[in-house]
């Protein structure tokens, strides 16, 4: 029998997060004082995850649920609250300025020079996005992948800290010190990533199957060219359009993520005489992974 605390309550604060990278963030701030469980298990897609019964049971003992604003939460957060009404739900995406999920190739790109103008997003490189982008006007779907840029993670870190202070105020000074250290790590990482892409101003485009890297691209002046269209494989005509575009731009690598099918990606890669390469948007070693991904993107930029 293990009786950790004097009053029989566990030593660590049990918390849940939606996806693996959040575990990295929460452990940075909570250190040994937290026990983190991840809802979307490694290898599963975060976009349509179905919690396991044992996870629902584990939620009953959880103090905080850290949401991140991905699709499955829309369906499940309410049920999580029903399973444990005492649990604090923290929306770590609160305060993050969301960008639109861009589909690169679309019907209205046909004809006029619209494609050449919008596809390379000169306004995006300048750090602006939104109103003037015809893609966002037509789709308006917000990009959920906010955990893949140090800049947007800084906002999430603040929300994570706030949650821990609310449920465990006794350890305020530890959490605040850890938080400050984590912010410094993020600032340093941001500078390192800037360094990776320094001098690549003329080469900005990289092609991915699943468009998870929008915030990353925005932060470092890159252009993400997605194969997937709003979560679906492209239709044959769209696929052909993509292939032509990739050829014109000299793209030779199609990046795929381990969580998604790669059939269309392989088709494109073969057609452009290129290859596929893996990048993981859900790695636990979050910081090392972002540096690795940056190097891979840089090598493939066109
Ligand atoms: Zn995704």
C-alpha cells in the first residue's frame, strides 16, 4: 500500500493533456509535481480520436484537463466534464491568434494570375495573414496545429501555468520558476530556428501531405504547400494541379507524418521525380524534434 501524502492524497497533481507534445510543455512547468496522462495515444490521429474506457475512468481522478483546441475535443470535452465535474478544464489555445488552414490549390485559382499572387504569400512572409488572403475568405477553417511553433507555445505555457496555480497554489514559486525557465528555452529555440532559415529568403516553399506546419511556416517566413485538402485526399484533377505546381517550383520532397496515409503523397513524389520524407508533428521530444524538422525543411526548400 502506498500512501504518498500525509492525508492519503497522491503527491503529484494528476493532469490530462490531449496530445503528446503538450506533455512536454506541462512537464516543463510542473516538473516532478505533476503526473501527466495523454489522451490521444501515440500513432493515433488527433483529429478524430475516440477515448478508451480506461481513459474515461482515469479522468475521474484528474485535477486538470489541458485542451488544445483540436477536433475531437468538440465532441468529447463535455463528456470529460460529465465524467469528472470537479476537474478544471484549461483551454491552452486561449489567447493564441489562430491562422486559417490554407488549401493551396482551389477552383478559384484557375484562370487569372490569382494563383501566382496568392500562392507565394508575400504578405505572409511579412508576418501578416487573414483578410486579404482569398483562401481564408473561402474556407475560414482555423488551423489547430498551434503546438508546432515556439511563439504560439509561449501563450499555451502561460495557460498551463495558470491551471497549475489554480489547483496547487502551495507550489506557486516552483511553477513560476519553471515557467520562466521554459519561456527562456522557447525564446532561445525561436532564435535557433530563425538561424536555421537565415539566408534562405529566396527559398521558402516546402510540400507536406498534412498541413500541420502553418504556424511554423508563418514564424519563419516559409510557405507550406499542402497535398491534403481539408483533411481529405485530393481528387485526381487537384492532384494533377499539385504535381504541375510542384514541378514548376522544383519541389523534390513531399513531407508526410507517421499518423496519416501516404498514398497521395507517394503519387505526387513519384510524379515529380522526388521522394517522401517523414516529419512528426506529435513527438514527445518536442524541442529536438522541431530542430530536426527545421533542418529537413531547410534542405528541401524551393
Ligand atoms: Zn493535424
